[in-house]
C-alpha cells in the first residue's frame, strides 16, 4: 500500500519548498514557494514524534551540511540523506545518523555519462542495502531522462524498466522526483507513476506535483500501492493549504 513519506528540502541551510525546474548555477535564485521559520531539526523531531520513517533530507547545493546533520541527530535512523553524496562521504553520513544515503550526480561524469565504477565504489563503501538511487527526471523525447546537478543536466540514462532492472541489483530503493512538475502543486505525472508502479520490484518513492489528497489516492491507484509518495509545497507544514499533515498521518495509519 502507498504510504506517505516526509521530506526536508534544504537550500542555503534553510528548509524550503522550491519549483524544481528553477534551480540554476548561473546566480539566478530559484523560485521559492516557501521558506520555513523552523529549522531542519524541528521537522525531523516532528517526524520522529509521529513515527514517520523513510523520509528524505535533500541538500540542494552547498551550505546545507550542518542543517542536514542536525536533522539526522534529531531523528537518528529515521531519515535518508541526499545531495552531494559520493563514495568519499557516504559512510560519514551513515555514521551521522542517516538510515540510507541517496545518490544521483556521483554516478555520472560532468556530461552525464553513467560511471558504473562509481556505483560499484558506493556499493563497496556502504552496501547496496544502505543505498538509494535517485532517478529524478525530466520529460524528454525518450519519455523521461534522469537529471543531475539539481535537475539542470540531463544524463544518458532514461527511466525505463530495463534501467530499473539493472540498477535494482545495486540499491535498496529508488527515489524519483518528477522535476517538471515539482513544486507546482498541479497534479502528479500520471504516466510516470504508472510506469514505476507497473515495475514495482523494490521500494520506490515518488515526488512531484501532489496538490491534494486526491493526488495521493491517485498514486495508490495508478501504482497498485507499490509506490510511496512525498508531499511538498501543497502541505500545510510548508505553507500549503490543500493537503493537511494530519490527513497524511491518518492515511498512513489505515495501512
């Protein structure tokens, strides 16, 4: 059954909700839907109180390491961490309290070429059972193509059942942001959810476009309950008005 997984998105050390497609390296700031008055540890403590596990802390660029560590300290073993993860620092993040490390960019070179050796190094360092591969993607002529560097650079890897089959042997879970609808609260990418649900061989979490509880129900329906979901900008915890945190807790309790 589909369950709600929480998130903490960090940008310049603050908990934010942003429109995924607006992250840039050119100095132009991203479009922000919400900047919290609470720090990352506050959210982590809330999730711990409510028994929510399997959520993710995502560092969107530099300046977030301290906030991420504080969140992990507040909910040790309860959160995954991603953003800037590589074979050189993955073990340290696990020691800091992450249940899993989430990786995308480290698996590719600067042009987006897949580096099988880097995946092998990560598995050797932390084990496949503690590794989550982030296949966050953008719509392309091929369907969906994995995007790295805060979703700015398209890679050579498309999101297909063959890709999922290959990578599943090297990780515990997949995290998939639909970057083109991320932060817009305008509905999920139904085709992508359907593709992922039709595969569904290991745990997957989908993020992107959830605007109402009906969208959460749609993830359940389209995936046959094989995909978990996270909710960002629409959630009242992040300044939204169309999805209540209490309703998501109740959703999980029905499982």
